[in-house]
C-alpha cells in the first residue's frame, strides 16, 4: 500500500465531540447494553427514554469545569414498578482532568436537588492515559461523610478485546473501534485510510439497516478525518466496494460534491462579505472594514448552510465557527421560515 504523506495543513481537525453526542442520541439503550449491562437489564425498554438536555444545561450552567466530549441526562423507567423512573447522567470525558470526579459529584447532587429522584452517574473515559481511572469523590469530617462512587469504563481497555468488538453487532463496538483507531493513526494518514475503509466496509456485514449503516458511517467519517486527497481516494474505494456489493448506501459522488459545494459557498460568502466590508472601510477605516467584512462573510456562509439543511453542530464544525453565533443565526432562520 502506497504511503501518503502527512498533510497537517490540509487535513481537517479531528472532531470527537459531535459524533459522540449524535451516537448517544441515536443509540442510548445500545450504549447502556454495551457499557453498563446491569442498568440495561433493569430498564423497561418498552417505555423508551427521554433526554433532558435543556434541563441539564440549566442545572449545571454556572458550574465551571472543563470541556467534555458529551454529557447527557436521560429519564428511564424501571421494570420493577410501573411508576418507578430514575435519571441517568452520562459523561464522556476526552482527557485527564483533575476536577473530573468532583464534577461528577456536583452534577449528581444538583440533578438530585432539582428532581428528588435517584440519579445514576456513568463515565466513559475516552483519553489515552492508561493510569487515569477516576471512580469517585468525597469528603468528610467528624463522622459526617459525603461521597459518590460511579462506574467508569476506559475505552483503551477495549484494544485488548478487538476480536470481540469485530464480532459484536452493537453500534458502540464500531464506535469504540473507530475511536481507538482515530487515536492510533493520528500521525499516519495511510494507516488511518486503511482502517477507516476496513471499519466502513465491516458495517455491511453486521446485519445493520441502511439507516444504521449511514449513521455509523458518519460517526466513523467524523472520528477519522483525512486530508482531501486521502479522503477522495477513500470515497472512491467505498464507491467501488458498494458497486461490487450492489448496496448503494453511501453515495460517494454526492459526498464529494456536497463537500466542494460547501467549500465554494464558504468562499463565496466570505468574498461577498469582504467586498461589503471594503466598501464600508472607505468610510470607517480599511482594517475595521475588512474585519467586519470577514465576519459578514462567515455569517452569510452559516446562514446558507443552515438553509440547506445542515444542523447547527455540523455548521460550527465545517466553518470552525463560534457555536453561539451559529445558534443565534439558526434561531433567526427558524423565525424567518
């Protein structure tokens, strides 16, 4: 296999945040089954679950802690007692952090304080520091103790269970493999392309529906970013594979066209904004006008992508734009509909 040179200037930045949030939302029960089977067995699956993301943000809005990959709060019903419901708080942590265990403690008691219901906290440690394994937090004095102990899984531990992951039909087996290989191949795009192709091809042999294949392909695609030349080669290989299988789930030509369309739209928006800014700059000062024009161009690009059906999280990722700005423009677009 020919080796592709590392292209740090042209390769997209690895994005581990958005894909974990999306896969949690789409496969929450599968997440519990894979990582926390005891909880999965006790839950009444027929009653479904309800995410309380807005409520979680309100509860922890003033807590000053580090950035997570994803955090979710879900309401589920237990098999024992039809009226028994509890809250599950999930944290996916991307790097070693001193205050992580304290944050788990704080979030747990704040959620309990709001709902007065049992709150179970689960942690998924997605860092590659083998020695960092937080599992609890507490303090005490004179016989008074406050403590939390929470189950935590370490994704790097699954590297030793690769054969088991290959055989599993659970979507999170794929997610873990993609995460591990994304970290392992960070400095080698040729190896990353190989593993990305291997994982994407394997989706067709796991008995997944077309929708599942597309969702998990997107997860792998976001986790294992490639520079443009390697990405187009990968898509060509996937296109050939799908033709051989006669399973047109992932339209490579559309994906390449969409990507180029996005890039063209971004450049057009920025160019238009810069022109407006230069005109304003004749009166306000060229430097200030250029800055305003660049901002206007970015906002035009954000608006264009939102109107074309992209989600705010996708727009922020594609443009590397400020999330608050994207959300503000998203609200403006919805109001104008």
